[in-house]
C-alpha cells in the first residue's frame, strides 16, 4: 500500500489528517496543493476531489488508486484500516462523545471560518468577515469548553489522545490567528498544551511542512 496526502501547510483540515498519520506511524508522501495560488481549482486536483479542497488522501492498493476526501472520513478510514494507536475509545458511549466533540468544530465552527465564506463577506462590507468569524468561533469554543469538561483528562477524553484532540488543536491555532481571546477556555488550552508536547503533533504543525513559506 502506498499513500500520498494532498495537503496545504495552513489548512486546518489537512493538519488533522497529518496528526492522525503521525500518531499511527503511517508512512506517506506529502504533495503540496498551493491554495494561495488557486492550485485546488486545477483540473488535475478536481479529478481527485470535485469540491476543490484539501486534504485528499491517495491510496494505491492492489493495483487500484483511491482518492479519499474530507478530513473526518479520512481519519475514520485510517482508524478502521490501522487500529493500532486507536483514536476512538473502546466503548460505544465514548466513541459517540469523541465524535460529538469533533463535530463541535467540524460542523459548529469550521463552516463559518472557511475562505470562500469570508471572501464573500468581505466583499459586502470591509471588516464584516472578522466580526462574523470571531462571533462564531467564540460561540463554538464556549460550547466546546462546556462539553469537554465532564470527561476531560489530560486530553479531551480521558488520558489518551482521540479524534477530538485532532480537531481541537488546529481550531485553537486558527482562533488565535483571527484575534480571538482564548482565556475563557482554560480546559481547551490546557489540553492543547498537552497535545503539543507530543512529537506527532509537532511534526504535523503548519510551520513544519515542506510547503511552509520561508521567511525572507
């Protein structure tokens, strides 16, 4: 089996998949798609993913090539095929809780901070996009802070890294980049700090990717 990840250094969705691959010690080839130059809209990339997004995980197995899109199903597929270093708890209630925590980000925050939406909003009134994104990130993180507390340990769900942590770390980074005050979310930032101590998270960080822009 051969794997290649079509990624962009600053994509939070691709970041999640990089963490999962690292945690499971899966070898993969990094293939950069420069979103800043519109490479995602090329015919070549749209053949991999008609929605013109990253990440895309290309899997070559038994003479066939598969293109897996969207970070959540990609990570779920990795979990099924490579059960070592599990990212979901053993019990059904735990798995439901972890998936729900990820969805606080995936469905409750991510759609409101994506580039196309913000570009459209900026076109309506300059500065409107920042008001919008800060409002929805703040509301989403407040809900996530409350939801994570009852079952949190060192990480979002007890003392083992789960899928929820993969969604949390990129989201908090994105919130900082948009000027959101994270002091109201002490549980989330404590968990983030614990995750960032792990090599798998450090190697997946945007600043560690081969397509990260180099300072002049």
